[in-house]
């Protein structure tokens, strides 16, 4: 259970900084090998960014896919990663990842409460590329009953409210499909009604929903596992410094509301603080200039402020920034709140649906809207002239809006007038009206939509190829024929929401090797120091191969770190 500072012994074998998937897996792996472990979490809640995510784990070569008869091979994965990264992936760390990912999953399934399933659809983002696959590498977390956490249930981080519906976060897989089709299918409507009723009951009795899904379920299962094995979880406790003994990291200085304390870690320290998305200085150093001109938005946990990187640098660690992109980009819509602030809504889904396009303020399209969120971000960054805000608008017509909604606005019959009043949602009886409301060049927008409509009626997108890849079609509406991604925008009124580009995690991070050891500027391991998750640099060279490519390596190298600490006397 989460413990206060004065209840903890000042000595342990392993200190883990961070309670996301990387840190918790490292802690569990070390504890199951007999080490005394302490987890220090600077936030007042557990789970880090993991609890906010979809909870998908990209783990090639996993046994769940094999049970389903899905064939894969390390060579195929390497081929795919080389193709999608342009040859920039870290080959040695990729080899270590492929070797240890199945082992990490076996450990989690056999020794912890973690449960995952292999979905019918869990595609790489470019399965048409050499080595890509349409299913088998991405695993989804199974739902979890939060009541099993006891008093720690209230200390588990909640998912982003902007990604929920009436407090519900639909589980990836068929449950999400039911929510998407609830206004077109009686079966789906009945399913959603039961889920909403259950959520209402939980709210009255427990103060929040007890059925955890996606990343919250993964985080909850990891916390439950730590409770069962007796790992102390120290909340509101940040690591402010590392201590050295004869050239080896031997402990850390912790800061909690009750004061500072130095704790000795006989085997070493694992940095899993979640990267630096919310640190302006590090963003200024590593992000594109355009991302630093205006207020920045991230979907990561607020505690992702670069603590791990700075701690590593304080003892000579190197930073790896030789990547195609410094972070995983995502389009975000900003949802106004009553206090004048904004909630962040990552637009993971919906861009591939029929009757929707994305345009910049000049009224022109710039991307295949159905591609991954990272590629959408790359395209918008590339299309934005120097000095301008990196932003665009998602535009749809009444038919698409009624059927699918737009951004965080839910489809009919869910009311949407509050979003019109707040300015989040813009509407026009004509495209000219919508252009004035959104600040888009009207003449160009009309020409863009006329061109798109001509193509869409013929079932093609000659400009950007929307709907031409297996992943595009998977993210579209399978019930819409002949193309799940294409329909003309022709039924007024027309709607738009503004999107900016933020991130869902950083790629730039500490240099590490295949054993999760942090390296110095000479490429040598710093004894006693390990890193996993977003504190370690991406092994995929700054590319985004598939859903789950952050949590998959996070649990894999967390597991590797825990095992290494146990093996090192």
C-alpha cells in the first residue's frame, strides 16, 4: 500500500522513480527475485501516464498471438522497423527488445495480476510495408475491478476526462465498436445503456467507476500486484538527487511533504519518471521551433517534467537526441473548462471516418487524415510556415456529424449545444459561414471540398490517398460502403473543430543499452543506474510503428532492469 515517508526503512536493494508501467514492472521483477524494492512517485496518485493511455502493449513474438495461430518472426519485425524508421532504429536495443518482450509478457502473466488479450484487429500502422502485420503484435489490457485495490483505489490516476463518455472509458476492442455504433444498432445501444447504468451505480456507491479499462486497468493491475508482494509505494515523493559511492549510484535523496530523506539503494536505481513533455526548457532544447512559439499541450501526466533526464545527467549520463522526431505527436482539440482553462482531447479516432477532412487556415488539406496520429502531426508541422501556430481544423458535414460526432462531441442523440456555446465546435449553414466562424480561407476551402467531393463520389482520394491502406480502412467505418473512409461533404450545416499538435510522450531520453543500463558520454554503463519508459530514448529512431510502441518497450526494459539488478551483486 502507499506509505508515508516515516514508515519506510532508509535502506533498500532497489529504488524505482516512477509508478507507470516501466517503473512498476521493474519493481515487480526485482521484488519477485527476492530484492527489497521501494517505489517513489512524485505525484499524489499512482500510474503516471500509463493510466491515461489506451493500455496497448506492442510485444512482438508474444505467446497469445501464437496460440491464435498467428505467425511472426524477429526477422519480420526487424524488416518492418527498418522500413518505417528509415533505418534509424537502434539495432542492438531492438534485438534486446525482441529477445526479452516475450519473457516480460510471460513474467507479467505468470507472476502478476496483469492480463491482456490479443485483439482481432491490432494492426501495425503500416502493415503494407515489408514485415508489417495486421494483427498479433499489439495486445490490449483486460478490464480490472478497481475495488480490488482497497484504499489504493482512490490513489490511482484517472483517465483523461476528455476521452471518456459520462465517465466511461470504452475498452479497446469490441466495446469501443459498440460505443461507436450505439446510434445505429439496437444491440450496441443496449450494451452502452447497461454500461452507463453500471457507471451511475458505481458513482453513487463508490464515488467513481470501478470497472477500469485500457491504461487505467493496466496501471491498476500493476499496483495490485505490488500490494500483494508488499512493495512500498511512496506517493508525493520525488527523487531530487542521486548519491554515489565509489563511482556507483548507491541511492537517492527523496523529497516528501514530511521532509527530505536520503535512502540507500544497495543494488541501484531505476529511472522511470515519464519523460519531459511538460518541461518548457527541455522542449525548447529538443522540440521543433514551431512547437515552442505558442502554449504547448500534452496528454501525458503532469509529472512528466524531465526529472529522470536531469537525474541521469547529474551523474554523467548521455542524452540521445539523434532521432527523426523528439516525441510522439498527436492532434489535440482543446476543450474549454468553466475555470477558463482547457482540457486536452487527443484525436486518436475519428479522422479516418467518411465525410471528414483536415485543412489548415489557408483552406487546403495537408495529409491523409486516416494515417496515424503521429504522421498527422508530422505532416502538420511540415506544412506550417515559420512563425505560424501549428494548427488545423477538422471539417465535416451534417451527415458525418450526426453519425460520428466530431472531436470530443458525441454523435446524435447526445446534445452538442454546450460545445457550440463554448466555441469548441464551430458551425455554418454554408461553407462560407463556417469559414468565417473558424478563420479559414473561404474560397480555398470551397475549392478543396469540391475537389475532395468529386473524388469521394468515385471512391478515391487522388490528393492524399485516404482509405488506401489496411490501417486506414481499419480505422474507418466498416459499415460504410464502398469505402470505409470516404464520403463527400455536401449536407449542410457544416462543422469544424480546431486541432493543435501536442505529444503523448517523449522520444529523446537517456542513452541506454540492451540491458537498460544508462550510458555515459563515452558509451559506458553508469554502475547502478537503469532507465526505462520515456526516460530512455526511443529504440525506434523517432518513428511510430504501431499502437503500444511506448508501453511495450516500457514493460520489457522495466523487466530487464529488474532482472539485471537482481543478477548484479
